[in-house]
C-alpha cells in the first residue's frame, strides 16, 4: 500500500502561525513581567498591553485549532487550544485584580502552555494509505 503525505491544510497553517505568535507574545510578556517584578515599574504598561495582544492571539489560535482539529480529528488539540485561551482570560482577570503571587505563578504556567501549543502545531499533518495505488502481486 502506498503512503501519501498530505500537504498542510490552510487551517493548519493558520493554527501554526497563530500559536507561534501567541507563544512569542507569551515569552515577551513573561520577560516584561520579570522586569517589572525586579523593579522596573515603567514597563508595567507594556506588560499590560502585551496581555491584550496575548488574549487576541490565543483566541485566534483556539478558533483555528477548532477548525484544524476537526479536519485532522484531533480532539486533544482543540481542548489544549481553548484551555490556553481560558487560562489567558483568567490570568488577565487576576492581573486586573492585582493579586500578584497567583498572577506570577499562573503566568509561568500560561507561558509553558502557549509554547506547548505551538510545539503541537508543528507536528506533521496526517498521512493517508491508499489501496488503489498499492502494487498488486503478479499472477503466475
């Protein structure tokens, strides 16, 4: 039987880009948060603005994971995408309430989850085995 590797779908490409941008924004936000924690209060506005960008990028990644996950039949991928978005919303709310220790702990976990979502998006698309193109045995 022949194995045919499929080209990445448009939804997979959008998911890959959205989750990659989301992971980069999460890493930038983590760096800004560490700088604020170490005594640079002037970067707090940048950290907050990055939070807004992160929520938008995780929403796009979650919606595109829904589209790609349905096509590739990967339910866990969809759940991970929406989990990262849900954690981003909770993280934003905790930050607005100025609960510093939970905000820091959850921020680290959200950053790990966003990077993990990006690594999941880098996996190859599924392969298809077709019987029509398989070599047939020779009859004697």
